[in-house]
């Protein structure tokens, strides 16, 4: 069980996740809440995260690294062309496992160990892109109209909360990286406190954004930076309570809505 959130921003991509893993055999959990790294820094330009079968995710992450090193994800390709190519490559990797899963399902009635959804953040030319792929590699690209994606068991709770944050924080424009970071962490935190089980542990956060020279590169947030965002979430929730209690002036002074350059949190 897991939750991964990706948000396409006007100046990059944000990816966040919980860190709890549930071990299972034949569809039944054996042990849970084991901490693992769910957001994988494939290289300095590519982020990968997956839900479902951990082993399949590891294989796909390694395959992404091989494709990038072989320069099969660059050149003059457009984002849809890159997305389509990645989807076909994922299908090649997972197809034998899916075939085995069909046979396994007939025998034991469960085949979850072979199913894996994935999310990829990467540059195509100078454009930061966010792609997600179904179990068989069927692709989808996040857009300005639908900039967020949630994957995993926490998705039914995360999707409406992300839609709420979009309506409140960026109703008619693209979110900034600062807003994306806050929204992603707020969503993971909300689902962790709401979900009856399976989503938990420390929050993980990474971005794909411009560095010196304009190149798009991966940056992984420290636990201190994540804690600071959680403090902003707590402040925002308390400000909402004050607003509902009839104290708008005090709330307006404390709500941390990130819009511009504010040091390391942008």
C-alpha cells in the first residue's frame, strides 16, 4: 500500500510519497509499515516512482536508466513521442510478468506481485514532463488542465483533496514549484491521517526544476525542508480554524501561501 503524488508546475515537477511498505504473500499482508525509498533518483535528470510490485518497479527504474544512457529518450522527440516510446518499453519489460500473472491468478486467485503502476518525471528538450503508466505501460501525460496525479491505495482520498487544493491555491493558472511542494506534502499528510492503514512513515519529496544554466535537474528535499513544509501545513489548517471561528485578521497574517522566491522552499 502506498501513495505517490506528482504535480506538474509552471517551473518544474514535484513528486512526493509516503515511505511505508506492506509485505504480502498471496494477497494477504504479512508485515507492514516498513520504511522504504519510494522516489528513485534514476539519474540527475529523471525521477521514478511506482506502486504495487516492488520488484517490477526496481526493474523498470533500471530500464529507465539504461534508456536514458543510450540516448533513447532525447533527440528531437516531442513529449507525446517520448511518452509513447516509454510506454512501449515498459510493456516489453512487464509483458512476460503479466502473462505469468494470468496463469497465477487462475491457480491461486491473486496476481498482485506482478502489477506495477509507475510515474516518471523527466525533461524532454527544455520542458519538464510528468508521465504516468498503467500496469501494461499505457501512458498519460499531466497537463496544465490536470496537473496532478495520485497513484496507490491512498488515491481515492488524495484525488478529491488535490482537486480542492487546486481550486483554492491555483484555480485558473499553473501552480508554482513552491505551491506544488506544499500541496504534495499536504496531500500525503492528509491521507496518512485519514487512511485507515497502509499509508504512512516519513514523507519523501523531490523536484525536477531548473538549476544554474537553465538545465532541468533532480533535487531531493532534506527531512528538514519537509518538516518546514509540514509546519506550513499546520499553520494553514490552524488559520482556517481561526477564519471559521470569526478571526480573519489573525488568520490572514499567518497563512503561508507560497507565491514567489522565499529561499530554499521555492
